[in-house]
């Protein structure tokens, strides 16, 4: 049986791999690092990490039930998730980063909003469960011989791995943010918004097509 230390390392690797794909949440974290600073962006990433942890727990506690639910509601979930992305993409496209540069530094109370948006943004895409299932299977994370403290160690590693990933991403982007002026950030906003809108529109259309076929 593996030691708790090995399971923590495996959990850290899984947590980082879940967070690593540069999807909508990654773009959101980069945009917030450039426009609002490192801490709001990092808190956004932690919100996303908590959402990923919940999906990991659901996968571990009810693998077959969760899989059946996602498979039977995949098209509806895709449509809902795509709508969320479309709404945010429109907001981001219309957003003016120069206004944010003139506002005071965010207060601690605003971090809850950053955390909540990161959480909801990630939680609105339950299809990530299939990725988590694949990772769990690849690393044999749900070994029947594990005891309860092994699972605690493993899930602690997952949230730690995700936090480490977002820490590194925000650190790197914050280091190069000095090379971005107001127009650069406006262009980043527009580019990210267009990418989100294209991704979301494709998902929305495909989801509706599957629903009505």
C-alpha cells in the first residue's frame, strides 16, 4: 500500500493537471491579473480549485451515479454552461480596463466576489468530470485498499496542486504585466472575449442540435 506522502504527491499532480488546461477559467485568471492585480486573480483561481475539488469528491464518492447523470444530461449541461460563457464574454468585450486602472485597490471584501466568480465559472462546466475520471483511473487514485486518511491526504494534495498552479500562473503574468499599457489590456480583453464567445457559441449550437435531434 502506498504511503500518505506518495498519495499527497499524486494528488498534487492531479490537482495541477486539472487546472492546467488553458480554458475559460485560465483566461479569466490572466485577464484579472492584468486588470486587477495578482491577488484577485489568485483568489479567482482558488475558487475554481474548490469547484474542481467538489467534482473530485463527487467522482470518488459516487463514480457510477455521477457518470450516469452527466451522460443523461450532457446536452442540457452544455447549453447552460455555454450560456454562462456567452454572458461573460459579452461583458468582457464591453468592459473598459482603463476604468479599472483608475479605481482604488480592491478591498478584502471584494475577494469574495472574485472567489465566487471563479467557483461558479468552473462549476458551470460539469463535463470536467470525465477528465477527472480519466486522471483518477490513470493514477489509480481510488484504490480499494486505501484507508480514510489516504483519501484525506489525496484530496488535500489535489487542492494544494491546484493552488500551486494558480500561484505560478498569476506570478508569471504579474511579472510581465508592466509590458501592458491600457490599450494592450483592452486588446487582451477583446481577444479573450472573442475566444470565449466562439467557444461558447459552438458549444451552445452543438448542445441545441443534439437536444432536438
